[in-house]
C-alpha cells in the first residue's frame, strides 16, 4: 500500500480546494448540495475555508491542550466572487502550516492514534478537500476526479479514524454498532495496491492493511469508488466499478454506521 508523502498531500489539498472553488462558482451560492442535503454551496464553502484556517491556527500555535483550541472562525466574504481567493488563501495557510518541523511537532491529535497532530490534521484536511470537493462538483453537475493514490490514502485514514482510541468517546453509537463476533470485512482497490480488512470484535472494530482469506464480504473496485461509498457520497449499488462478494449486508451495515463527525 503506497503511503502519501506530506508534499503530495499538501499539493492535493491545494488542488482539490481550487477545484471546489471552481465548482462552487459554477453551481452558485444558493445551490443545494445533493450529497449533504441540509447544506447549500454557501455552507460548503464556509465550512471548508473556516476549517482550513482553524486547523492552520492550531498548528501555527502548536496547540496541545484541547481546551485551548481556537474559538473564532474566519469570516466568509459576503461577495461570492471573492470566494476563490479566500479558499486559495485558506489552503495556502493550511499547507504552509503543515510543513517542515511542524510535521512532528507537539500538536493536539483528537484521534490519539499515534500520529503526530500535524500528520493527523494533514490527512483529515485532505479528506475534507477531496470529499467536499466531490460535494461541490455534484452540486454543479461537474465530474470530480480523484487520483487512486489519494483515494487509497483517504481510505486508510477513514479506517484509522473509525477504529481510533477516541472514536467511542466521540461517536459512541457508531462504535457500539461496529462491534461484532468476529465478522471480517475487506475492501480491495483495483487501481491501487490498497487492501483493507476490518475485524468486528466484541470489544470493538479493528483494521489492518491487506486481504483476509476468511472475509465474510469483499468489496472490490476503483479506489475512488471505494472512498465515495465509505464516505456515503455514492450508494454501494451505484458506485462505478464496485462489486460485492459475500454478505453485502455486512458492508452496508458498516457504511450505515460510520459517518464522520463533520459534513
């Protein structure tokens, strides 16, 4: 399984944020976002830009205490014509913060999963840019490409988040639903070396890279389609190139109970 370099992740954040801005301009500020039904394009742009500025401040200030996280959010420009520049600035600030010595500096990591705080935020903000970029493209009726290595890295982040030490504290209902009696699920990318397997145990779900011969269900397809089904942007039955072997209800149960906290 190929691991993204920080430089690749930073460039992808900038690229997908730019694409999001282009889709938002094409859709218009009041357009509904089909993949996040309670949001308009304005809500989507505000969320992404504000979150990028917020995370950049956490890293710039080297915040380690969660009680000292920033409390003020950047203001969204009232003129939609200013949004592309505003998003470009937020992405630039974020990627600059996630550089150099900051990558392994002490910074708060909400997942408490062993990654440095900055590496955690770099992965989660890449996820925000890519997935919400897809949301914006859907609102505009535009295609939304995602490179296989980017999608695969975000699938890895997805499983890391949902099996992290703090997931039960953040999303206890989800964590409890993912417990099981040894059911094994796996996802295999057809355009990347990525493969991911999940073991649903009585004390919680765990994941590991690679295939498992005893899997109860195997979901196979392009990494982009796997990512978009796992993040509930495309229905499992409608995602391009997806095949399901075994008990499809196991895969659907996982998807139904694993939404991230934001958007």
